[in-house]
C-alpha cells in the first residue's frame, strides 16, 4: 500500500485563512462575553469601519 502524500503547505488561500481567523476571534470574544456582543464590538473584530456620509 502506498503511503499518503504529505500535505503541500505551499497551497494557501489567504482569503480563507483570514476568514478563519476572524471567525475564531468572534468565537473567542463571544465565549468571553457575559452577554451578547454589541454590533460595535463585532464590527471592531471584523475590521468594519463606519461609512462616511456623502453630502
């Protein structure tokens, strides 16, 4: 029986890795919180910036 090929660590998808990191950060924050996370906190974790109003 042939042995399985080793994992090729050169194959990386940065977008997927970033999404996994954001999800992990949300899970950690949620588990440490005593209640629900506010939208502001979630936005901070995800790196969402408020829109600038256009006049």
